[in-house]
């Protein structure tokens, strides 16, 4: 009986799957996940076997021609995840499979050529090229195609090879070559005893005749150091040599480690403990729960999901590290996901120094070759801890015991620019469930839906309410240099907690009344003055998303809204009109405020550049840095700006969204938000939570050290619950209010959304298609007897993309996917659980 298989073709543009049959000699080796060569049109291409099929969908199947590598390219868990994703996101299975293969895999395959044993070779009948190939294989044993290329140059030998294979003289087999790169390791030295014990040790060493000024010098040098030192640095500063270090190591006074290298612009700015510190009280409570979760038998059981809710600096990463350690000790492997932007050397280095030699990093700047090598090493089980952005989830990590997801609210986990449009958290949790792995999610500002799940949806909610006072050494040094008086005594226990920065709300309408027309309130101005005087640093934040779009009155704060559904109207320059993005309502821009008659009615928004100019005008000596889309276009720009600012090369950092997360800058004692309500009025149900998240995160940038610090929110809307809750660091108030709204209005987590988008160069065609689709949807919904609502069709908020007009329809209901399942919409973008409705 013939065996048939379903194959996904490994070409990015081919998302359909095809049926083939297995020739007899491949029946043994091929299994789901196998990487194979199949005929496709007139080509031979690589593909992945998805499953065995009973009955092919075509009468005449073509054969699978070869199998590349004995080991499948996809693990059984990955196959299961791909199936789950295809169903969950209503995407083609092929697009999900593509996520799991490294790009350029096809180009990397090679052929292994071996002479068959005990064949009779009829020498005289061979051509000279045939003889050359055979002799080469006799001399060297089996060879890869690329090795033969190197030996037989400028001659087309592959045709000849195929003939020899047909004649039964040799065999060829597809293979995946070995990874080339290994992680770069360097030697580092650290003190193994308490610095205070050096004098004591000096006495003991001298008794056994091993005291030596050079060796004591090494110990003293290390004692001054918070991190690790390289031997070469030690030699040059103390005159010691390798045998001195060896003697010290044998006496257990120092430790010599092989540490994996990772470029690090902040090398000296942070103290990185290489062994686990004693946990704080809150961390211990959390750890007890996580530890239990990790210890319970998991296969077949529901593995627990934890949500760690705590501001940056509350000790989440330390708990991730301990969880990883525990999982490794149990012989399990780990995936650690972090948003690309916070995949900083600081984070990576903490994992590297805690688990030397066990950590691999995936990130967008890897070349195809590096990505392949990493993928290959993970597949061979050589990297027990893999860290990276969302794509790291698709590394072939087997025996998965733990998935960590830091900043699980981050939108970069959601793939929004190409199919499959998957949601990172949901996908990671599905993977954890399939593999029986524990999931530890962390966030300073969980999404409303995540908070809801954690409180009442079966996750375990763990709060880390306090920041940990860190950087004491760094700060003490800097403070001494600058002659700054610290607000908290340095020398307290390592685990002393630090309060959250105080936030002042400044009513900008009052500033106008007092005659201040500047974009800086008097409070912010004074604050900046003080920062500059005392040699500290400040951050000014502008929310770029949503600026210059909605229209409001600068005198009374009135926002112009749609009379039909109360959504803020958006100004469109091209149409010179205000538009509602829910229902399509349009009106002209008013000349005066409908509420108070003021002429100061206009769009909101100031750019970073303008703010920088104003700072320079107001504070001529101040050194400014801008961190926005424009200044970070160059490669390495993020790191450079961050390094410059953390090295105090600038006094004031002016930036957008990018600076909200992960920054750890001890000298920043003032954060100013230029206009806190920007973003709140975007026509998207997640606009409020996004603004809340940004405001709390940005405020958290201040006072990350014993220097203390505060934040100022400038606003024309000081009574807004979002701004008030963010200023009070009051998550519960925000979430309760927001959940109540969502329950009333029928938004997630109470209802599910599916967004359908159509694009066309002609606005009329786009509109027509959207209207037709809406009609069809209505028919299908009625036929199924569902209560799913259709919102729209309406132009998208960002009404054009790449010259095309965008129209959208949003389905809202308990299971809107039911309507779309088993239907094909090749011209539409369909997004389940859209992370944005803009
Ligand atoms: P988060 O991940 O929430 O931002 P971290 O785990 O990075 O928090 O902790 C913040 C700082 O406190 C880091 O510098 C970390 O090294 C330090 N830290 C964390 N836990 C402890 C602890 N138990 N004892 C001493 N320092 C700690
Ligand atoms: Zn007004």
C-alpha cells in the first residue's frame, strides 16, 4: 500500500499544502516534521512533511524525492503548535510552519555523497571526471557537495554525479550542515570571599608561605570591583601572572569563570550578581508559589501560568532567573521571551552571567547564517536557555519546562504586519500547555484582559508591590563625584525597598490663565532648573501616537466628538474634515469651541524636535538628546543614545514611546510628560489602557535610585480617571473602571473581536468591497442564528497605507471566528483579537 503525505513547501510565498506519495526506500525514514525534497512545478524544492494522509486529494501524486537529515526539522510539539495557530488565527498552516524554520534554510541544505560498498567499478568505461570523483571519495570517504566544489573547481560535476548515482556506484543524500559559530567565551575572575576577609586571609597565606604582594594586590583589586575582571586587566594592574591566579583559585579565594561575551555599552553602569541573592520578602512569597508550580508533575496535568505584576525594578527578573535555574536543575529547557526593544545587553548579560555557556540569543540583527546556526544548536539541545523576541518561541527547544515572558503586555509580541497574525501571549501559553511547561509572565502594566485572566481566569496572580533598592555602589560613587547628597542612606540592606516616585498633575488651563503660554508649566520649568543645577538628569516624554489628530479646546479642554456614537473625531488634512472612524460621520473643522466659544480650538501635538528647540531656548547651557524614530534610524543608534545618556553626556533626554520601557538610569530624578492625555482619544478600545501603561511606565523612569525623584504630568484634562490612576500608581482603580466600561460596551475580555481589512488604490473599490463583505457577513450571521455584531464598514483611522485606502469591518461576539472558519478570503487581512483597531 502506498503511503501519502501532506507537505508544506518551504518557499515564503507558498502557503498551501500539497500531497505526495513516498517511494519505498523513503517509507522508513519519513515522519511528520521531516524535511524533504519534492517536485514542485518544474522545480525541486524543500518542504516539511506535516502528516500522513489516507487518501490524496489528487489522483496522480508525485513522489517525495529525498529526505534531508534524519532528524525532523520540526519537533512534534512544534507541529502541534502550528496546527493550533492555524486554527486560532484562521491562517494557512504553511504560514505557521514558516515561522518555525530559519530563513534561508533551503539555501543551506547540502548533499552528502558516499561510494557504495562492494560495487564493481568498470574502470575503463569511466570518463576522466567520473574517475576523479570516485578517486576523491575513495581517498577522503563521504563528502559534502561543497567539499567537492572546493576540489573540482570550474567544472560542472553534478550531472556526472547523478549518472554515477543512477549506475548504482554512489549514493547521495540531502543533509543540513553543522552550525559554524560557537558562542564567544572569555575568561573572567571574581573574588570568592568577602572583601572584609582579605586581611585575615593574608595572615593565613603567609603562614603557608604563599603570601605575595602581587596576590594580595589581586584580591584588593577584585574587592574594589563590583563585577568581573579579565585576567589581562588584572595582570597589567597588579603585576601578577597566570600562576598567581591559579594559586589563588586553588586556595578558593578567587573564582575563574568562562563567561559568554555579549556586547554591552553599559558594561560598568550596572552591578550584575552572578549568584542568586537572598530574596526579598515579596519575592520569597512569589517564589514559594512558582517553585511549587515547577515541581509538580506536568505531563498530562495542567501546568500553571503565573502573572508577576510589578513595576520595573521590583525583582521580576530575579525570579525569572531562579525559575530558570530550577527548570534546568530538573533537566528541562527554557525559552525566555523579551520585547525586542528591551533585549538589551543588560538583560542578556544577567542571564549569561547566571548560566554561563547555556544561553543563546535570538534577535532581529542576526544574519541568516547566525540564525541558522543558533536554530541548529538549539535543535541539538546545546542551548538550554534561549532568549529572544517573539520569534524565539519558535526555536526547536525540546523538553521544554518553562516559558518566561517579560513585559507580557508589550505589543511587539503580536505579529501585526504579515500573516499569521498571531498574539504572542496566547501562542506562548498554547505552547506551554502542549508541552506541559510552566509559564511565568511578567509585567509592570498588564493588559486589562491579562489582569482579568490573572484575577479570575485560572492564572495565578502575584504582586510585587515594591521596588528593590539597587545600584547602591554605582550611585554612591557617582554621588561622591558630583557632591550630591543622597536621600536614602547607602549601606542599608541590599533588599531595602524603594517607594514609587511621586507624580504631580499640572492643569495646563491654569497655566494659560496665569499668562504662561509656553509648553512647559511653571512646575516643570522649575524642576528642570533644579535638575540642571544639581547635575542630575531629566526625561521629557511625548506620546507620538495620537498627537496632531483629534481636536480640542485649549481653554476648556472640550474634545470634539461624533454626535452619533460619541467617539472623538479625527482631523484629516487631505479631506480638510473631521471623521468618525466607527460610523463614517464627517464634519467641517469648527472655528470656535462649541462649549465655550474660544478660538483656541485646534489639533493637539508637538514634535520632539520642537520641544528640544524650546528647551535650548529656555536653558541655553543644557545638553539635550533626542530619542525618537528619526534619531534612531541608524544602526546602533539606540545603544549609542542610551550609552551617552547613561554616561551623563546629556542632561535632558527628549523622547517618544521608546523610552518608556526597561531603562534603568539612576541619575534621572525628573520625568516630565508634556501632554498626558495624548493618545486617550484615539478611536480604539485599547487607547485608554495604552495611555495608562505609557504614563505609569514613563513616570517609573524617575527615582530609580537613592537620589529619589518625581514625575510631572501636564494636562488639559486633569480629572480624567486614566491620568489620575496613573499618577497615583493605582492599577486597581484603573482596571476596575476600565473593566466596567468594557463589560458595558462589550469589549474584550467579555466579547471577542475579529478585524477584517481591505486595501485598494481606489477609495471607491475599497468601500464597495467592504460594503459587499458586510452584507455577506450579515447573511452568514443570520443563517447561523448568532448575535455577533458588525461594526462598520468604515475607513480605518490610518486611512491609507502604501498608497492604498484601508477599510475595515469589526466583528464582535462570543465566538466571531465561527462565521469565518472554512471560508477563504484571499484579498482580506483577517485579524483575530486585533491588538489595535486603528
Ligand atoms: P525587574 O525585573 O522587576 O525590573 P529586577 O529583578 O531587575 O527587577 O530587580 C531590580 C534590581 O534589584 C536589579 O538590579 C537586581 O539585580 C536587584 N535585585 C533583585 N532582587 C534582588 C534581591 N533579592 N536582593 C538584592 N538585589 C536584588
Ligand atoms: Zn471650549
